[in-house]
C-alpha cells in the first residue's frame, strides 16, 4: 500500500490527541508511525485485526499481541498502535475536506481553551500570532493535543 503521508500524518495527530493522557500510548503511536513511514513495519489488515510484520517477526495485533513487550505486560506495544493507525487511516472519512477539518480543530480549541487565559495573548507569547487562523495545521493539532 502506498500511503498518502499528509493523510497518514493527520491520522497520527488524531490518534495522539485521543491518547494525550497516556504517555505509554503516545510513545507506541510515535514508534509505530515512524516504523510505518520508514517501511520497517508492514501492516496487513485482516477481518479480525492485523498482521504487523517487521524484521523481528510477524505479530497478530487484535486487541493483544504476541511480541515480547506485550508478554512482559506492556499493553501499549507499537504493533497494536500500528494496527490501529492503519485501521484509522483506511476508515478515515474522505468526504471531510481539509478546510472543514481545520475549522473543526479551531472550534475544538476555542471550546476547550481555559476561560481564565486569554487565547490571543497566549498565542502571541508562544507563536507570535494572535489568531488560530495563522497557525499551520500541524501546530493546531499540537495545540489541541496539549489542551485536550
């Protein structure tokens, strides 16, 4: 499969935002994304999970995994993260335009922003802009992940 890297990176950012409260999952997502993009991890989706293949072997990821990390109690392994990233990538709603997605992210940030902090002042201090509209998509995703 040839990945659309922009779409995949957006998928990764969504996954990171959802896992923002779990440092272990964030590490697994980052390792999985790096492995997928480099070609080190190959994910084959199946009816009930995915087969994740690397130079260290192949593992069935379907809510559990047979890798050493999982057997040692690390439920947040990169194989499970890779399987989930590809599942999210393949099932992403293609009807949503990037402009709609961007507007949704900005609306989410504004809705979640702490009321006691002035958003424009905080943006100016950190990014030298006073509006979310001036930030790139990856920066918006990072702001959302930070406050989610």
